[in-house]
């Protein structure tokens, strides 16, 4: 298996234009594969190694969701409780029975904001004020659609309210990443972090795969839910903006995390092991159960394809016979994870005790993991 994984990892560089990348695979709590190759920059002047940090875009959402669930647990709040109990000023919650689990599984009806309500992505308070009065795009709790940007703000506000003002970024760094010794960071980057940071390289012109064509058509349609979701709150109009320090230091929980592959792999290893790290229980059972339990599935109003979500993580949707419609998270129906824009990919497989993490800096077109990581997933399970 290892030889095949290594072969496919190197093929990404030789045949698919990879610039820099790392792979981390864990089995039963131990890292069994750690690969790194390439360059941290487009000019190929800065070598890439296993300690290289890279922006992981929406792969940030996984740790952000666990941090949120942990904050709720520590304040004796369960996922099934109503959002209005914590955040009565949120119109979407006050006018519905939206639960915290629904919020965590992209059911709030707030994947985006109206054009006149698009505050800067750098302003938490202004964005929250606009989200509070935003008319939901569907009845909260009755459908789902991926929240690419607003997701982090919604979770951040919940954490601030239950902790007495602590931001989700600060809570994640202090209560999750640091105790678990994860080289994962959301804002508050130090000089050491910046010295190890890779530069993200936007994709060239490519044709999306057939499955994602409806998404890209909707993305090009003015005022569609898809277009609205990916443009609000405002700012970060170019993919290369993720390299700007103002965005990385902002600690944006939906897309602003930086990580090594090993850190993401170990994070998901803890989830695959039921909250256990090095033989010690580090995450409560209630948090793990929420992360694994399916909350929403069916046609996604943002992605325009069937998707499925737990409290913070994607799962492969199933067909009427119980089989997978697609395998982005390996063959197990219990597997769950969260990819990031351009190609980063990470997940946990509790059934087989496996976790997987692939990070890179040459982005590709697409909203779901591409062949660079999926061929590696297949090799792991071979």
C-alpha cells in the first residue's frame, strides 16, 4: 500500500502540475505515512517539507466545528437546543425552530447576504449585524445549502455568546489546537508560522468536471443562491487574496486556517479514535457523536448536487439502496471530513481507524476533492 501511495503522490508532481504538497495518513492513532515534496512558492525558491504550513480554506471548518461543539459542551448546551436560546436577535432563529445542530449542518438559510447587506469579511461585528436581519433564503431547518463564508461568522457568534466574548479563533487555538499539540492555526500567526508558510497559487483555466457543471452555471448567474453565498460577506474577490496577511491574521473560521498535513491528519485521527489521543480521552463523547451524526442530506441549494452534513462535517451522500453516490471520503459510510477550495482534503474513518490529510498550494478548479487527493485515498484503501 505504501509503495502505491508514494507512486501516486509523486505522479501529482510529474503529471498533474503540483507545486508543493504534503500527505499524512494515520491508522489506529499512529501516523503511518508522511510525505512532502516541492516548493512553497511559484518561483520554486522555497523548499516544501513536512513542517510547511499552508492555507487550507474550508478545511478550516472541521476544527472550527469541533471547537464550537466543545464550547457548547463546556457550557452545558446540547446540539438539539434552539439557536434562539443563545442568539435571540438572529431573525432566522427567532422565526423558526432552528437548532444548533441545524446551524452546524448548513440548514440556517443564511448561506449569503443580500447585496446591500454585505459587510467586509474582515468585520465580524458588521457582518453579524447584517446576518441578524437577513431574510433566510429558505425556511431554516427545512433544507440545506453549503455556507462557504457565513458559516464561520455564525459559529463565531455562538461561541462568543456562550463563552462571554471569546472569539472562535482564540477558543480554537487555546482549547483545541494547543492541548492536542496540533500545528494548526487560526489567526494570531507568529514570525515562525510566517517563515514556514506556503503561497497559494490560483488555478489556470480548466473545465470543471461534469458533476459540478450545475454549480458553476449557478455561480455565474447573478443573485443566485450560489453566487450570493460565495460573495458575502464582501471582500476576498480573488483566490490569491488568501495570501494577504490581513486575511490570514483575521482568524476567519470558515476559511482562514493554516496547517501542516500532519496536524490535520492527527486532528482527524482523534475523531476516528472516538476522541482519544495517545491513549487519553481529549474530546468528550457528546462532541464526537455530534461530529459523526447525520443532520442533513439531499439536494444542496448552494452546490446544486446532493450533499450530506453532520454537525460540521461533510459525508458522502447515499443512494436509495444505501450505497454511496460518490466516494470522496473512502468506502466507509461512517467516514466524514471537510475539503478545502482548490484541493486540500481531510477526513476521518472511524470504522477502519483511518484518517487522511492532503494539503497543497497549486489550486485546481472544483468544489469537491479532485483526482490528486482521490487517487491517494484509493491507494490508501488498496
